[in-house]
C-alpha cells in the first residue's frame, strides 16, 4: 500500500477524527491554538485512491537561531497502528516533516499494552517487595501492541526520554488510570468504588457539597485553587491565560470539548477540575483543591459527579490521566495513585513516546542541552 502525507484543512482533519470512536484532544486542530510557541500543522494520510486514511496534528518547535525544528505528534497520529506494514504510514510522515525542517520527530502511539485492575494495583502498593507496575503481573496484556515496539525499533525509532512540557522536553504520561463505563450501569460503577470512596461520596452529599458546571468567567476561581495546589504539591503552575486560551480554543471547536466543574460548600469553592471530551472518551485533565474543607470530601464529590455526567452522556471511558509507574510507598505520587485506584478502574500502560532523529548531530546536541538544564 502506497500512502502519501500532506497538509489537510481543519475541516478535513476534524471530519476524520469524528469518524473514529475517539481521538486524543491533543491530536485535534484546536490543540495547536493552545500551544502558541509551536507551529501547528494538520496532516493527512492519503491512499492510492485519494481517500483520507489517517490524520494527525504535528506541532513544530523551532531551534533557537537555526532553521530546524522539533516535530511532535502528542498521543498520535491517528493511523492504523496495527497494520503490519507500519513503515508505509511512518516513512511518508518522516519525509514530509524532514521537508518542513524537522531534525527530530517525536510521537506517542495511542496503543495500550498492559492493564492492571484496581485490586491488583492496591495489592502492589501494599506489597513491600513490589517496586513498579512493570514488575507486577498484568490482568490484561496485548501481545500485538508489545510487538509494535519491536517493529518501531527495527525501523529506527527509539523510546523517548521522559519529561514535562518545558522547552523541548515535551511528554505525555505512559501510565494512566481509567474507569471503563461501556456496558455498565451507573449502579455498577458506584459499586466498583472502594468502600472508602463510597463513604466519602456519601459524606460530601450529607455535608451539602454541590458540584456545578462553570464557564470561562469561573476560570480565575479555578486558577486560584490551582496555584494553591501547585504551591502545596511543589509543581510550577501554568498561568491563567493558558487555561483561558484552552477554554476558548477547545469550546470554539466543539461547545462540550472542555468543561469546568466546581465543588461548592457553604458558598465557598473547595475544589475544581477541567474535563475534555472527544467521541466516547472523557479525560480529567487539571484538578485543584483548597487545603480547607477537606473533611467534607469535595474532591470525591467532584470526581463522582464528573463520572456520572460522563456515564449519562454515553462515554465508554473516564480517564483520570497520569499516574506514577512505581508502587513504592516512598514515591510522593503513590498517594495520588491510591486515590485514583479507589474509583475501581484500571491502570493502563501505553506504548510511550518514541523519537526518530532525522539529524543525529542536532539530536545529540539537544540531548546535551536538556541534560545541562
């Protein structure tokens, strides 16, 4: 099969994504507007009959002082990852991005390899001998997905070093936590919550915690809680303008693409969160909470309300996004893993991000630069 890659219009890109059960919001045209430091390009894969067979969002970040750039396709592209002739998809993409001046291409195949149910995760956390999820027997394993890693290596791709989104160290989580909703009643989902979670949801309800949807005018309130959370958990917060830009770009593309939820108690907002929706997949993306009022469990009330809304709208998956891959008590993120495991879902390991250096000298120089930073 011969495929060609070329730029496509925003409408073509969106129409292709809409024809799939789901696509990461990071692979839609609107995400390029959220990232003004990157130049965004919608790409299309066309077969010999001129049919659009794949699509993706490429973000291009220029190297300072050079006419070269890093090309990044977060959680994408949207192609047939299980096609045995994978090079037929990736080689024309590399050729196109090389013509755009890319010295390196980074992508994140949206392919799940292993899954661990909540009980397995909780048992691993409680086991002093367990070090990381990768060493724990999974409850589901996709051999075809695992073989994809070997095919990528054989084609010259290499696993990318993990990192945040600062500068060129772009990265998305390899391990996430998801609550399957398809084929389950809301009562089934509620019964899957841990006993502590069910108790906390009930406590919040009895205390009068109310969860409501907010609008762009409520983003400053969310951001105030978010910066408090950042100070408490020691991470660098994004500015309010980032969330305002995200809300405007994503809701312009689809009115329900991004939502804001707020948990109120006695006239005070104690917790807030953002939610993204594409197709039948819903992602919890940013959460924030106050140090005050924790005794009324606003975080549990907030998550349960969002899960219930996602279920009511026919979502197949509620995605709580990133978790740590380690299960040692000394890991500061184990508490977050334990909180998410209380939803009764499953930890999911994706294939991770992969890089193809088109200019090995520049790629090596970038690695040294990032290491010094």
